[in-house]
C-alpha cells in the first residue's frame, strides 16, 4: 500500500508567481496531476529529488485552458484537457492529427483530467526509471547506467541512445504537434516544437525549472493539407504507445513524425522525401514506411518495433490521401 508523502501546495494566481515558486528547490508543477502524483506515490525518485512543494497551475488568471483560432493559427492553452481537444469541432476538422492523437491518449477518465501541457512534458515510462522504491538509479536519475542496454529493452529506442539513455518519449500528442509544425510558447520564450524535448534529470524537455508553457500554437494548415494520427498499443483503449505516427501531407509537402521509437519524437525526414510530391497510393506509402526506419539500430529484444513503425507510417500516409 503506497500513500502520498506530505507536501506543501501553492495555488498560483499568475504565470509570474508560478514561475517564481518553481524556481525554488524541490518544487514541481501540478495541473491534471495524472503523472506527477503517481511518480510521488510510487516513490520512483531518489530521496533528494522529491518535491516538497507542488505549484497548482489551474488557478492562474487568466486561465490557461482554452482553444481558439486567432492570427492564422490554432491557440491551445497548456491546461486544456485532452478530452476537449479530441472533441473540438475546429480541431477535428482542420487539425485532424491533433484531435486524433488526443482521442487516442490513455483512458476516457484520464483524458478528462490530463492536460496537453502534461502530455508533452510527462516523464518517460521506462520500467527501470519507474521501478517502485527507486530500485534502479539510472541515467535519468543521475546514475551512470541505462539498465535497458543489457536488460529488458523490448519497448525501448530503435534509433539508439541520447546521452546514454534508451527510454522513449511516451507522448501521443507530441508527434501530431511536430507534424503540424507547432510552436511552444513559454513564460520565457517561443520554441519550435522539434526543439522542445531533451534528455534531462529527471525531465524530458528543455524547460528550465522556473519556466512554464503558456500556449501551444499550431499554424492553420494550407489548403490541400491533410493530417492523420495512428497509434499501436497492446491495449488500444488505455496503453501508452508501442509506436505512434502523425503526418501532415499535401501535394507538394510532407511532415511525418514517429514517437515511442526514440528518446525524442522522431521526425522521419527520409519518409517525407519518399512521399513528397507523389500521389499517395499503396506503393508510395509503402516506400515512405521503409524509408522512415532507415538507420534503425534495434536492441536485442525490440527489432519487432521496426516493422510496426514501417506499417504505421504507411497507414498514416494512406490516411492523408
């Protein structure tokens, strides 16, 4: 039986107040709470890594929970729930990959609690990193070993390690945002979405401790662009992805992103080149799938993910026809 350790709780009223508090030692943000509370409850961190204080972002005024089109782009507040994104008519119609990705995330109850900001900043799901009682002090916790190298690596990276870590990015909305060429606006700067993720201790993004997302901006797709998202999971109704894929394709351009195959969302530029300017059919989609996994370096137990990645790219491209 695991219980939450005691912590202080601050209801931030402004972005500036939240950022100031998050800059203090042993402090973390909480929004939907579907990731951070589980991490604390199951004691996955080193003793000195647990937050003493959680800063509540839901109380910030003006609210960071919204979906609107403005200035030639879709603007989404980071506290917008995944359910609201998945069911929003504008998102479903014009930014289809994002709506499909949000709809495929976790379970219905979690989608009604979890936020898009949380989904793109969540910690990795590697079972060595997440092991109860912090039994493996891996690279993500300041150790010197990635236990997946010689251990059970069936769900780990098929494109090598970053800074020695083989854990994969688990987000469903991340590849959709990459395919749709989004930007992440923070309390400090605006970041091209492809530069948003990183391998840090223990985090998964380039955000500083005192920096929070304030808006996600997705440019309105040009006429003729179609987008789609497809996910493969062992239990499709709830699981994190084994592999997922998003694409945005027109007659002259293509952006394709795989996820759960590498530490960072993996922009499949070879697949884009293979399909760009070509009619979408079975042959061209198959070629794009094959190109997407160029340079793969599977581990002892996860070569099977390569075929899934190829197939998902093919199917996602065909869904953009």
